[in-house]
C-alpha cells in the first residue's frame, strides 16, 4: 500500500485482533444497515499497515462484521502486509 506524500493524522481503533502462527487478522464491527465494504476499504488498509508496522507481523486478512445484518465481509491482504 502506498500512502500519500503529505503528512496527516489518522485516528481509529481496531475492534479485535486475532493472532495466528502465520500472522494477524483484523476484525472491525459495523452497525450500518447497508453492507458496503468499499466504504471502509481505506480504513482497513490503514489498520493493516499500522498493525503490521507496530508488531512486525503480517496482516493476513481484514473482516468487517455488520452487526445489524449479521453479515461478514472478509478481505484477504495479498501476501500479507508486513
């Protein structure tokens, strides 16, 4: 993932992290009524980048868990972000 050259501050909190022998998986809970994973793509990419840099472990996937519709959207992180 390539970040823009400009400096910015981004705040957020990962809801749940699962550690596996091969790397980590990020879970983020959403209360939206519509399932629109593209709305959160950049957020999940930034979470994966930040977590991999903080832990030196690859992020294998991100999961958006939509609580109202009980749907899960899983995005594999190609090659793992590390």
